[in-house]
C-alpha cells in the first residue's frame, strides 16, 4: 500500500470526480440494501402476514423516520390487501422497482465519474514517466533494456489503473454495501446478524493468506514481459542483420524461452488469483447454510421470527456475498498492482545526477574559448580519459583522431554534458559547465553524429527540431547549405514527405545531410561532428563533406574523425590513444614529424 499512497497523489487534479464517485457509491450501497428490505412487504402480501395498522401514521421527525416509513408502507398495504390484494401486490412491486432503479442509476453514475478519475491518473502517470525518461541522463539507460522501459510505461501503468479502481471499490462501495446491509440485518434480528458478522473477518484472513505471494509472482510476470518486449524491439531494429546471417532460429529460440517463462509465471499468478472467488463463495454458501439451520429453527420451532422477515434476511445475507467476493478480488488486484507501482516509481523516483546547480547561470553566447582541464573519466570501472587537457578557441577547428575506444566520443559527450566529469573541469568562457544551466549550454552546441538520428515524421518536422520557430525561407536556406534541398524537392511530397522509422526511406548520405541541415537551422556557435562521414560512400561523402564545410564556416568546431582525409584543414589535430593525448599539431606538422598520425594516414591510404 505504500506505493499506492504515492500513486494516489496523481488523483489530486481529479478529486471532484473522486468525490462524486464516493457520493454515488454511498447512495448505491444504501439503495442496494433498501431494495432487498423492500421485499418484506411483497412477501407479507403473498403469504398473508401483513401487519395491520388501522390509522395513518404521523411523521414525528428525522429520529422516527424509519418507524414512519415502515408503518406507512404497512398501513398502505394493510388497508388494501383484504379488499384488493392485487393492488397491494402491485404497490409492493412498484416500490421494489423504484428502489432497484435508483440503485442501478447510482451505480452507473458512480462508474461514470470513476472513469474520468482512472483515465486521468493513467494519462498523467504516463506523461510523468515520459517527461522523467527524457530528463534522465544518457548514462541512466546504458544498462537498461528499451523493452523493459516500454513495459513500464504501458502494461505496468495499465495494471495500476485497474488496481486503483479496485482500491476505490475496496474503500468505498463494497464496505459500505456490507455496512448498510448489516445495519438493516441487525434491525431485523440481532442473533442472526452476529452469526453473519463472524464470517467476515474469518473469510478476510483466509483470503489474505492465499494472496500473500501475489506481489512476487506479479513482479516476475512484469519483468519477463519487459524482457520479451526488449527482444522484439532489438529484432525489429536489427531485422536486416538477422536475415543476412540466417539467425532467425536463434532469435526465435530466445523469444520462445522468454514467452515460456512468461507463460509459467502468468499461470502461477492467475491460478492463485482465481482461487479467491471460489474460496469466498464457498465460505459464503457455508454461512447461508448455517443461517438456514439457525434461522429456520427460530421460525419453525421457537416461533420468534416471522417467515417473511427471515426470507428477506436471507436475501440480505446473500447480498453481502457479492461485495465480499469483490473485496477479495480487489485485495488480490492491489497486491498485483503494488508490484507494477514499484516498477513505475523506480523510474519516477530515479535520481538525476545531472541536475542544474542552485546557482547555475544561463548563457546566451560564446565569445572566447572552451577549456578541458585535467579530465579523468571512467564508465563504471573502466577508465576512458586520463589527464585530458585541451583548449578550443573561438573560430578554431580541432580534430580528434585515434583508434576506436581511445576516448574521442567521450570528449564530445562530456562537452554536451551527457555525462559529468569526475576529476578536472570543462569551462566555456571561464565558467564551469556544472555552473551553467544544461538547457542554455546545449543551445550553444550543434551536433552531427555518425548515426543520423531521425524520427518517423516529415522532412520539415525533422528539420524544425533544430529551430521550432524557423520560417519556410530559413528551412530551405539551411537545406541548401547542407546540399539537401535538391533531393528533398524530388521526394513525393517535398518537405512534407514522411521519411519512415529512423529515416529508413532515405539513403545514408541523404539522412546525414538532413542531420547537417538540422544543425544549420539551429545555428549554434559551437559544433561537434562525431565521425559524420565515416559510414558514407565516396560520392555521398563528397556532398556531405561540402555540407559540413559550409556548416563549419565561421564556427568553433570539435571534429571526431575516422577518415583522416576530411580533417586536413583543421587548425589542430589531436591524436589520442587509450584516453590520453599522445601528440598534436597541424596536418603538415604531424606528417613532417614522422608521427603516429602519419602512420594512420599511410594505413588509410594503403
């Protein structure tokens, strides 16, 4: 229940719906009990045992309301039953119909308002999860599977929604139905009511003991669901590789093993959950059987109870069984939902290590230089950068080269503050990145990566990510600078053409030029190019390289290069190895010095 106390906070914006739901649930519970009590006058008419009241009763106030209503009904029926028994029967039936109509009307209204409450919580919970996911640093999702995160924002949230409804019923409707029914039963006969009252806590204890392990089983189900969703996501992303290597069998086996575990966990969970209904019903029928023996002896042997009242009492007793069963199911659902809430709250309450400092300031321009000072950094336990120091002056282009794993991309990630440095500092115009708001920092930096990250949307909307306020002329100008305008206008719908999932309707060179156009539109003073041409063919590389040179014109650029032919014009080339700078200079200087860089160039030329 601790997790649900936190989830309940999402209900605050919808408290008016919660109030109306509770109000109509109270009325439903009241009329649910009264509708069965109204059976007594009908039974009295049928069995000829209507109490005779000769004079019309007088209303004496709210304290005597119960006696007044009972006496009035008996007076009305009793005065007509001798002369016109069918009229008296019709009166009793109409009374029952009215009460059952009101009961069902209030039931509908209660469910009507709880729908807004449930779906409102569902919407806000998913919104909060999505916002939290986007707020988390890149490092948070390094070890997490995408499918598991998808399962939490879909099926886990849905499980919470159903469980939340169960709590509403658990707290309001069903307990009140039982309470109102017991009040009327005690008014009819105290001995029989005490007999029924003993059943409720005993049943609750037994059902609770059955459901103790539900949370564990539910966690296993939801975890395994996240596992096979991850496999599906990976399979869709790498479908061409799976087919190319004829690896369908391997992935089928992997998926089948996951769904088999899900099958077994689900069976254990549902079989235990399904035990609640037959157990509660059997115990209820046991009580009914006991009541028939105990109450029957009072009617037939002792003569202390009217037969018609006993029949109505039995219907009231049976009326308790339905909410009792609902409470048992709700308690099971709560235990299931508790596991889902725990998984959802794990994301919502995850600590963001990259939050802005309290005194962080907003910067709007870049005027001098970027300093990397004595940086040490590691991913978990693996060192990536060691005593890394570098100065990038305004208008300068610095290229980072070296073997894969030498730490080049890490430098770019630290500059974008996807991660925080552990030792040392990065400064922009003398201000540490940790003292700058992340939003204003990233407005100064444009990035073009080796993998063109595009979205399943139109060309235009992908470009507008760079500047949502750009007009048509600015978008076209940016596309022309990136050598992208010509191929865009030849697409079926031009700038409004949908480019598919991850831009898969475009070639690699086209995707990269869109990424460059997006960066041009952003118009950042600092540019990070992370192996932006390494995955392209020669013709595409020529177009993209020309676009990059247009983009880098009059900008401060940090270029991570795999193809060394693309960085010969850089002001400074930094050669890295195992996270350290081993040499730096211009292209001509490094070639003249017979350096490691020269060996790399010769290897690529060969």
